């Protein structure tokens, strides 16, 4: 997980690419949870969701400025 200031420095296309990566990772973790009913690293799900929210917030802020 990156610091919010590091996320703000990235270009929009990098953020959108990272967003697709995060979605895929969340999807994989949720599927693992449904299949095995437990996760090896449950904290990853929370941190990925938080990072996704931060990226979406930054993208929304940038669109409002334009």
C-alpha cells in the first residue's frame, strides 16, 4: 500500500491501471474466502479496499478540477 502523497503524484493512467489490479486482487481474495472460509492474510482485503477508495477519491478530485 502506498502513501496518499505518493498516489497523488501518479498520472491518471497509472492510477486507473492500479485500480484494475486492485479490483482483480480483491476478486481473488473474496473467491478464496468463499471457497476456504478463511484467508491467510485477512488484513490485505481491508488495505486493498482502502487503497481503492483513496485512488477513486483522487481521480474524482482531478475530474472536478478540469
